[in-house]
């Protein structure tokens, strides 16, 4: 039995099922669902639609939940490489993927790279909407963590204070 990736109702149900299973901490099962969906997208040669990008993000989430950080990083980098006209660099999935990649990089001990990612997100969106968008505020706040990890406590404290 193959998955029909052109049926939006079936995709929605599969995604919902994967998320429910993931929320029950049944990560291996959820990973299988999201991997099967990605394989179906590849087999059908589906471009980077919102549904496919969302599936990749869920896959990266479940990989992170299982401490499979290298695989999660690879998945986030795939999303980040999607041609900008497909989604646009300000699309919520792109911003989320980049933010989540910062989290994964921090878990891997890549503190400087993690900090740069958070600062990139803030720089992109701060001028337009200041801290009105929760992803911007979250990314700015998260940028304090790798600074703390690097021993730059004053900078980290200043960032956290600005978020209040």
C-alpha cells in the first residue's frame, strides 16, 4: 500500500496521526510515519510544497526528541536550502526551521553557530515587526543560551532583560 501524497485529506490525517503519536512520546513510531511520508513525496517527485516542508519539520522535531541531532540538523539544512521563491525566507516554516536548527546546533555544542543563527532570525525580522512576532522574540531570547554556554554571561543577561 502506497501513500497518495496528492490527496490533501489523507495527508492531513497522516500528519495528525504522526503528531498524536509524537505527543505520546512514541517517537520511533512517529519517525516512521514522517519518513514514510517523505519517501512518498520523493517517489511522486513532489516539489517543496507547504505540506512537504511541514512534514520535514515534524521529522526533524521527532529526530531531536530522540537525541538524533545530526539527522535533525541535516533535515533542517534541507529545509533551509529550499529555493526562496518556493516559500520565501520569511515564511513561518522557514523561520521555524532555522530557529529549530539553532536549538539542534546548541545541543551538539556548536554554540557560536547557534548564536549566529538566532541573530540572523532577529536581524531579518526585528526591523519589520520588532518583537510582535513570537518567533522573533523566541529567537532573540534563545540567543542568550549559547552566549551563556560560551561564558558571555553579561550579554546573555542583557538579552534576557530586553525580552521582558
